């Protein structure tokens, strides 16, 4: 009985020690932009039409409830749109309001159910996934 308890105690210690590793398999970096998507209902049959608006979040007033977080549209931001992580299906640039409209024939999307919007803002790359 004593040997069994010692064994269980040591096994628990080993398992806890194994779970304390601080290194992750990959680094996760928050996106430097917030992207809001809006489906456009006026698309032709067989076409996908999506409006995406890109914002920079100014968090300097986060602790002041009268200021809060400010959303600033990101103008002239080049964005590439992929399916299946490496199949480029479009390139767009945001307007003065930080918006783009992406319109594509559904057959050109190769049956994908998700778009991947990629770019770089403030020298930080981002990839935002959007299911449609």
C-alpha cells in the first residue's frame, strides 16, 4: 500500500513537471488590424461579393471610460486574398475609409469555404480567416 502511494505521488509529480513547459510549438501574434466583413446582397448569381473594412485600434484610452478604444480606418492597405493557404484569388487595396469590395466567381474559388486575407501593417504581417 505504501509503495503504491509513493508510486502515485511520483507519477503525479512527473506528469505535472512535463506539463510546465513554457515553449509553444509556434508563436501567436495578434493581428495589427481589425477586419469587419459584410456580405453584399447585390451580387450576381454564382458570384461572391464581400465588403471588408480594416481598422487600426488605438488603445491609448482603454483605461478611460470616456475615451475607450478608437477605430481608425486603414487607408491604402494592400491586401492579398488566398484560398487553401497558397492559392491567390485576388489583390485589393483599401480606400480612404479602409474598405474594399472583393467580388469573385465562385468557380474560381475552387470549392473553398474560407478566404484568407493577408497583408502587413506597421511591419507586422497578418492573416485573417473569413468563412463565407
